[in-house]
């Protein structure tokens, strides 16, 4: 597809913006925080300007205001990934795993128990499409998170790699197996409370061992949560560019495209999360609130969804995601939520 161009500056009339809406004539940057000052690909997403009541979905200027105020949409929480008290609900469960993936989950549990004894492994978790019940045989991968008593060692990583390879080889219904390693100290730390801690408490489904969620807070869809889960895109983009430059095969580009597409969809979702007032990590569902609040970029986000699910080897698609949508998301995310706290 052809990527959306930069905003167009006009001397009179309404000002065109990134999201297909318009700002009133003569609106200044101080009055409309998202308005562009130049059509560069790294400028913040322009907002829709001031809006009459009932005139349509709010633009990013209003998203920004709501995020800073800690506001969220009122009404029933059903369908927004929240508990009835407004906290983010854990999104997966073992009994939601599609039938084709149940043997893989059982095999993963057995191999982990045989490889990591209780002195090393505190607990293990399943995350992604399998516990959400949306995994597709031959397309979806199997994702696991291990919480170790101590910091992961080279031996731990090697053993996890061996488990990955064995499960992948024995499970034709999966398109790869991935295992993340972290210590309980890190997962429960103040620094990771709204990132890795949130991930374990809300996006992971326990396998063996005690559940760390009992030692973590209940989370709400706030700007703080958005910042700490996805506020590091500015640091990620240079790595993507380097990988894209080094990609020489279609397989290389597809692997990168899957990663980039999924991350941009999630970042778009958490950008508008406080205004939308909900949480989801499903690809299609994640793109919906973004498209509602930022309609002019909805088509690019749909491309990110399709790339995250079935990656394209077309360099133009990867270029649009990394060089157009990515930088604009980065700029707006920083303006709305600020950057993620630095890690050591």
C-alpha cells in the first residue's frame, strides 16, 4: 500500500491533519497541542482541533488531555477487558486453549518440570493467543514466561532454548516456541511494576508454581500503565531500522514484519487506552479503539494488524511501518504519556 503522506500546511481555511480531520483556521500550536509545525515524519500526531458536541470521535488532542487527567470513558466495563471494579482483568485461561494446542501446553508443562527443578523455577506462565483461545494451528506460536528464583544464567538460557527446540519439533500445530526468562526480583520490582509486573499479572496464565499476581497490584488503564508498557518505541525504532537494512531474504523481512506489526498495533492501542478506558492485546481488537480515535491512520494500523498476523515480504510495507507510522506513533506517545523510565 502507499503510505500516508505528511500533513499539508494551508494558508487559509481548515488545516489538514494526520488523522483525516481538520483544525479550525488560525488555530495555534498552543491552542491545539497536536497541530503540526512542519510536515516532517517525526513530528507529533496532529489532533482534530476543537470539536462541537456530538460531532464525531475525539482527536488526539482530546486523548492527550484525558490521559493527563487520568480520565476514562464511563459506562459498562463489559467488553473492554476490565473487571467490574475497573481494573484490568487477566485475559487468558488454560481452559480457553484451542483443542489442537492442549497437547502442546501439556508437553510444555512436562518439559519445564523435567528441565527446571524447584530450586531454579519459581513459576511458569503461558501468554499470547493460546490462553486467549485465538490460536490458529500452523500459524500461531507458543509463548511462555519463566520466573526464576535467581537471575537467569547462561545455563538457564541454554536449557530454555533446548525446551523451545524440542517443543517446536514435536508440535507441528505451532509456528515456533518462545520462552522468556526473568527473576522474581525483577518481576516484582518497583521499576517493572507497570511493565513486566503487569505482564505477568494480567497477560500471563499460570502453569506450575505459585502465581506472582498475588504479590502485584490491581492495574487500571492509566497513562502510567501506557507509558511503562509501551513508552520505549523511540529506543526500538533504531533497532528495527538496522534489522531492516540487514534483511536480505523474504524470511528475514517476514520475521521483522511480524515483530514490527504486532508492536505498533499494541502501541496504538495503549496510546488511546486511557481515553478508551479498556485493555486488550488481541490484534484486531487492539486496532479498533485506535481507529476510532485516530481515523486517518486506521488503514495503516490495519496493515500493521495483517503484517503482525501474516507478514509480508514487501519492503515497502515494512518501510511504511518503520519510517512513517512508527515515528508518528513515537512522537505522539511521548507527547501524551512521556517516555518509559530508563532501565539499567
